[in-house]
């Protein structure tokens, strides 16, 4: 982790909630992390364990923690129809990425931290099976969203 993942004074209210969860991780097979089950309970994955894709669950949980309604969906691409689109990303906005095939339903979602010429850095859940910052190809971005 580096200092860019720490909440900033000018950042949105959900970022300190998100960053406080750093290190929450999927448990080994045969065990379930109850915190990830709690994230899933904010989506249509109510009652599911930590072995499902939970990136969208984490975003929904963080937003709910500050009174912002999310998508209540576990699908990462559900965020493309939520809030307002942003032409350019801002710290803490929701970034929606493609996964595998840009035309498929699969994706990933996280909170935007920064980007460079080749990578976008997101803070989110289910990033290498835990809550952390991780780089993704900049070309995988489908959109940036902000609550309305």
C-alpha cells in the first residue's frame, strides 16, 4: 500500500469507510469470512459466502455506510447504469472495468485512486481476493460514475 490509498481531506465520505477495510480477505476453502458475507448482504447475494465475486458487494456496502444507495446488484457492470457518468475520473469515483471480453456481462468495479499512461489504480474488494489497491490496464475502463 502507498499513501495514495489513504483517505484525503477532499475525498468523498465513502473512501475512509473503504480504506478502513484494507486487508479484509477471502478465507480458505471450508471457512467463510463473515465480513465479506456482510458486504454480500447489501446486494442480491444475501447469504452467500466469500467464494463468489464480491467487488460490487464491497462498493455497495461502503456507499451504504454513508447513506448513499448503490445498485444492490452483485454485477460489476450494474454500476454503468447507476448515478451520473463522469467524462474524467475523480478520486473516489466508481470505475467500471471490463473483464475477459468487453462485450460480455463480466466486469470489475472499484474506487478510482489514480492512473498513469498504462494503468488505472483502484481501491476495492476482491482484488487478489482482498480489500486493497491494485493496478488494472487503463484500456479496460468502461466508465466512471458518481452518485446523483
